[in-house]
């Protein structure tokens, strides 16, 4: 028995709600892929699953026609790769955006489950993903001892020199973010360990503040 148009719309609306719920957590963390991206990914995955499962029902009346309704679903899992790759950025120190990319991939699954009518599975999946991302984010944040914000000349030589001097001071970042603007490079270093008491960090950073290639240095 086929579904009514209203049930199709219900599944699409639920998928948009679940995607927006996941995207809200990412947006609150100031990530590139937020509510709109996750909502569209989940909605589109649901819509394509509906087409895959119900859109060719008229052709199945012909016994000579054989269709595999899972083909579109399989293509969705592969196609999301380009969005995930766009969410990941690499630098010399680490990769960022891996969690967002994994969340987008999982959002496709939630949209597909909703389109297939697996409401309990999709509801649990959305809640689980948001909970895991929030819990692990706070767990990571609790380990951060200090944050350094450094602006310097945007050149490989200046960056290499900064990294050598930080290593010489015993500063080993656990997370790094880069942003280029008007010939300058803004770097945010997150440290989960300090080689000195936190109240002595300013004195430790004095040699860096005296370097001409560093335009500003803030810490908290």
C-alpha cells in the first residue's frame, strides 16, 4: 500500500528538523557547516530515499522490469564525500573539521532512515550525534590550560621560526587554527599543558613578544 502525500511531507519535515538540530550544535561551535548545511543534507537525503523507495512503483507493475531500490541510497553515502572533504582543512600541524565532516556523513544516514520510515532509529541517531559532539567538545575544552593568539607576518620563514621558538620554550599546542588576512597570519594555539605555572606564562612569553616578526600576542 502506497503512502499518502502528507506522509511524504511528514518525513521530509522530520528530516529537516533532525538535520537542523545537528547543525545547530555545530553552528554554536562556530563551525563552517551549520544549520543550513545539515538541514539541506538531511532533507535531500530523505527526499532521494523516498524517490528511491517509492518513486518507481509504477514501473514495478511490469514483471520484466527489475529495480534495486538501494542503488540511490548507496550513491548518497558516496556522494556526501565531497561535502565532507570541503569541511576538512589541513595545515602543517593538524587536521580540522573532521568531526563536522563525520557529522555530515551521519546526517545523510539520519535523512535516509527518516525517508525509509524508521522514525525511532532516526530520532535516536540525531539525539545521539548531538549528545556525543557536545559531550566530547566540553571534555576537550576542560583539558585546555591556555589559549595563545598570535599575529605575525604571513611567510613560511616567520611561521617556521615561531614554531621553533615555541618548541624551545616548551610550548606544545594540542590544537591550532590559522587565518590569513591582509598579509598577516593569525594563529590560535590551544595548550593542554604548560611548562610553568599559569601565572608565569607572561614572563615565559616575553622572548616571543620581543620578536619583530610578531605583531601581537595575547593569551588567556
